[in-house]
């Protein structure tokens, strides 16, 4: 799955993917379907379509043909058929519909295109709105203490992945991080300066809730090998918008709202395809107000 995500714009043949997974094509295809509940073909097609949907919203100047080719489709005709079958509307209607939602604010006071799509470990999917903490479109916002653009180097992380709903489920994240730390501690990956984070692979506005992928991670040295349910992957380098916050557990969504809805539109940048993540800088139990010191890393490219 990590290999597919990294190479989504390239041809992905069954034989090549089976070789990556160290199985025969026949057994790999059957095992993938049994373990994920989705055939290999449907998984690749769904990720390509979801990436295309994000492109349509985030890169309004790109033509639909450009989006199709960038997301691994051989041409615009095949893309058009697959997109309409998946989303019920054409790609152009999908893009226009979200623009219209943005203008008319039809989602209960939230901007359909810029509402926070990645909630933190203990945040709620739809935070309660209060008049003194909302922006011009009635989205709850939490301004950052500071924001910068950083050119990051690639990072190797060990991770445990969850597939399914996660918003507001602090117990889930507690279990995931607990399991990760049980593995990382004895191997020397939790010493001073250890970096813990949550990586969000999908957009909840587009991906079905039961297919959402999130990975809790710890940075490890290159060459580290995973074991059992602990995998190892590389987080891509490049330009990131990095926003620093001190958050109450209920304010993660409001922090994302500020970054994506307030800061980003006037920044001269737009999101790109790399996964976003939250980096956790403290143990909230040691903070006088039990606040979470968090950096939100959103991958960006110039407009």
C-alpha cells in the first residue's frame, strides 16, 4: 500500500506489485483482497480518483486532462468515465459544485473546501462553534502562535496504521501510540528528542470513513526494519507550511481551520499531494494547563 501511494502516477502492474510484496501474482492478489476487503484494482483506482478529486479542488487552474494524467490515468476519456461512476457527477461539475458550496456556505456554516480535514488525536470532527472564536464564515478558528515555510528533508518513520474512523477517538490514538511506544522504547527510539507524529493519508471530505488511513509514527534512523504490525516508511521532503499551536484537546479542528481557511488563501501557496501530519512537541500531562504543543505540517507548493 505504501509503494502504491508513492507511485500512484506510474503504471502499476500486478506482477510488479506482487514482486514488491514477495508473493506470486496469484497469491498476492488473493491476500490483498482478503486483508483489505478491496481488490487491488479497486484500491488503486480509488486512490487515483481521490487524489484527482483533491487536485480538482486544490488546483483550480489545472485542466481536467492535466489532473487525469498527473493521477495515473491514460487519458481524459477513461478518467471521465471512472470519475462519474465514483462520484456521481463529472469532474467539472464536482469542481464547480465545491466552488459553489464555498460561496454559499451550505454546510452548516462550514466551508466545504477548507474545513479542517485532519483531526488530531483528541479533537472532535465538528467542533462546537462559539461567536467569539469563529472566522468570517462561522468556522471555529485557532490562530497559530507562529507560521513558517520550511524546506524539510525526507524522514524515515516507524508507524502503526489505522484504517477506519478516527475523529475524536482519543482512546484509539492512545492504543496506537501505546503499541508503537512498546516497540520503539526497547529499541532506543524514544530517547531525548524523539519525534512523535500522526500522518493523515486521506481527505475525509472525499474518502469514505471506513477507508480513511492514518499512521501514528516515530522518527527512526534510515535502514530501520519494521516488525509485525510496525511498518517503516519515508515521509517526503519538500516545502511545508508549519504552524505552531498550544491546543486544548478540543481545538485541533479549529487549528486546522485557521491554517487552511485563514492563512493558506493569502499565503501565495497551495497544498500538494504529499500527506500532511501533526508533530507533537510535549507531554500534555507535564504542561501547567495540560495543553498540547503541536506543529501542523501541511505540504505546499507555490501558486
